C-alpha cells in the first residue's frame, strides 16, 4: 500500500463484496488486504470475489473512498469516466472562483457587504471544488503509472 497524505493506493484481491444503490447511484463496498473500501460511480463497477484489483482514493473516517479502480482479472477500469468527471468539475469550479474574485474586487470600491459575502462564498466554493477535482485527477494518475 502506498499512502501520500490522505491518498491511498492499494493492490490486492477483493473480499466481502456488497453492492447497493443510493439515490440511483451504485455503491460497492468490499475489502482488500483488510482495508474497507467504498466505490461510488455512475456506472456499476464490475468486481467479483478474489479479482485482482487496484484502487486509488482518499481516506475519510476510516473508510477508503475509491475514486478510480482497475480490475486486472477482467481488464476493466473506470479511468476514462473519472477523467471526464474531473474536467466537468473544473469548469464550474473555475467559474465560481472567477465570479467570486470579481465580486470581492467590485465590492472593495463600493462597500456593499452582501455582495462582498457572496463573493467570498463563491471564491471559497470554487477553490474547494478545484481541490476536490485535483484529488480525483491524482487518483487517476496514480493508476495510470502502473499500466503494464
């Protein structure tokens, strides 16, 4: 297992597999080498018991939230889906960030507190989403390095 900050990269065999749907989105829970993993994706992941898999994600409250996966047994992965989601996430994040900065800058001269607060909120939301998309991109990059 490689860990960089909160990012985790695990290779191993899938065990204790459970699938469910929450609000129409497939969620798969399983363990690899004693690590509890949750994989949420728009399309169902295809992972069976004892499949050789590789997971990249981030730990939150003791659970590894998988962003990207590779199933070496079945030669499947979700890397292209995650790449699309990353770029689709960057666009609104950048728009929020730009609008927020413009609003804060515009308020500096007119001192209207409501617009200033909205500008700060837009800036923070945009920045936080950019950080999240960067985490997702890092997960894809981790798995892409190990393509053989």
